[in-house]
């Protein structure tokens, strides 16, 4: 009777809890491996985004502090001989984040060919300054089906010296 009680106690206090724990681990380990793969993927994404931000900040720091987007775009338009096609051009400045501002220039082009438009957009994107095409709307011209009318918004971030001074003054 004592031997049966000892075996039963051994099973109840040692073997049964161990089997329950093994079953639990068999269920949880695959879930945790899946979560680990997801975390590794998110970590890779985070590192890529962080490198992009650092590269953008380096380009912004290297950019002339007196850089103005509107004169730059005007010279780019002249260089690509697009001046006759410019219908409208207006500038707007937005505060993106504390310490930074974003200048947006909207250009309306009328009667331009697709090739001219693509070359201009490529010049904006590959320029040494930190500028990018924010929005692009293209429509066929009413006068000619080979010509296009487009509205382009080009944005460029810049350090806002007033916001930085205000942030420093508040400490």
C-alpha cells in the first residue's frame, strides 16, 4: 500500500506537472519563434528607416543654410527650357515638426510633352538639394492629345532657426 501511495504521489507531484509543462512548451515555442521572426523583420525595417533618416539629416545639414526652393526650381525650369510652359508657380511654407519647416512649391505646367515632364521630375529627384516631388497630377491637354497639363508640388525640408531658438530658450 505504501509503494502504491509513493508511486501515486510521484505521478501526481512530479510526472503530471512535467507533462503539462511539456505540452505547454510544445504549444508556446512555435508561437514565440513566429513572434521572434516578426520582431527581427520589424528590426530590419527600423534600421533601414533609421539609416534613411540619418542620410536625410546629413543631406539637410550639408545643404546651404540660405537655400531657397523657389529660385532653385526657377533655375531648373530655365535649364530644361520649360519657362514657356509654366502657367502658375506659388510657394507655401509649412511647419512640419518642431525645429523643421517644409517649403512647398506648386508648379502648373501646360502643353508640355511627357518626355520633358519626366526629365524635369528626374532632375528634381536626383538633384543634390533635398527636394522631392510631393504630388503630381497629369491631364491631357485640350489643345493636343500629345501634350499634357500637370500640377506638381515639390517639397523641401529645412531647419527652422526660429523654432530651434524658441526650443532652446524654453529650457
